[in-house]
C-alpha cells in the first residue's frame, strides 16, 4: 500500500489505488467473519477429484459446479432430487491385508455423485452476496453497444445453478443470467467483457477471475456503484490462502488497466451516464504500485477446470 494521500495533502478518495485499497479492507474483514469460516467448512466437504474423475464428470455433466456423494449432500443440508441420475466416477477400494498393515489399494469401483443442481435444500454457505437493485437509466442497454464494439454479442439465457454469466469466445457471445437483479447483471456484463478482452488464452483460472472481477469493480465504481459486497467475496474465494489482493492486483496491473481503460473508453462513446473521471483516469497509480509489472513470476495458478468447490463464474 502506498501513501499518496500524504504526499499530495489531499484525499483522492476515488482514485483507482484508493478504491482497490478499500476493497482490500473489505476482503480482510470478510476473512475474519463467521460467514467465511462457514464457507471454508462447507468447501472442505468437497473432494478434489483426480484428473480422470474430473474428465468423467465433465463428460457426463459438462455444466457441473459442486459435486458430492449422496451422504455428503445430506450432511450439508441438501438432498438429491428424486429421479436424478448420478454421475459415475471411480472410487478407490482400500483394504487392510492384516490387522497391523496400513490400507492398500486393491482396485476401483463405480460410485455415483451428484451436482448441486441435482439437489435441493439449504443454500451452501457463500461469502458472495448478489448485488440487489436495478441499474439506473439505460446502462444495461448501452453496455450492449459497448460489448458489440469489441466484436461480441450480449445474450440472455438461463444458466446452470450459481452461474451468473459466461464468456463464449468461439461464438463471440457474452451470456448473462436474466433472472439476476439489474445491478448484478450490469456487473456481470463488465466481468465477462473483461474475460473477453483478456482471457481467450489464459489457462490460469484464478488469475483470470481476479483480473475480471477487479476490472468489474473499477468500472462499476466509475459508474458510481459499489460492487464490493459481491466483489470482495468473489475475489476472496479465488485468492490463495495466504495471498493478499494487493499482490494479485500488482501482478496483473497491466491487464486490469488495459481492460478497464478500454471498457470505460467505450462507455464514454456509447453511454450518457456520467462517469467519475477521477476513478477513470488514475491509470499510472496501479503500475506505480506494482513490484512485478508484466511478469508471470510467482503466479500460483490452477488449470481451468469445470469442477471446483468455488463459485463457478460471475
Ligand atoms: Zn469469471
């Protein structure tokens, strides 16, 4: 964190650096909350499946997000909907050959697991709060022109449980869940547009999600909205256990600047909504604070995978 406020003697509340510093405080507070502990406890119940089982799940149910066995769902307060067909995966069979021995692998057997969309009951604990309220004026319609100016089309369709949006590079589509509140839809459009601009070839899912959400947070701030109730929780789920948001943003500062500048530039052309110019123009400050500008060093990524205990997409 730098101390530009002191040097300048004036409080520049809405500079990008300041906004991201505020976000960091939100994330820190969240990580000390009961909601975060409940989220971690629930997530610890989900297996990390082997690559082979991830493939088996993806083949049988490509839109799966949270997958667990019948009993685990029961323990999490949810039950499998009658008539749902299980997803078959291979579970190891372990046997003790003598009373003193450790268990040894003796083979595999087929077991059934179920995606969260095949269950109902108590919602899973989540640190992410959907943004409520409508988006004022014509912002959502204007964003359609912004999206089109980058060669994509905005499209609304029902998405799998818990998924708010998707970027489909092959068909150049940004797909949005229509039943979310207006402000959430606007934030998701910007998040997916950031993916469209930055991540066609990015396989590090955590890096991609952090960049896209940081862009969405900054663009929403320039439009006069605070997306931190959603963004802080979302970023926290994609940050490494001991990783600070400031580190992650410093490593991605060029990408975050590039996408937020491009989207705000297009908004100036297509939108009549006033933009907070202060939070649009402080581009040098992000780079200034970066220690690893433009470098991939130290990135601790995970490969893109359809199966994860985390929120699928925004
Ligand atoms: Zn995303």
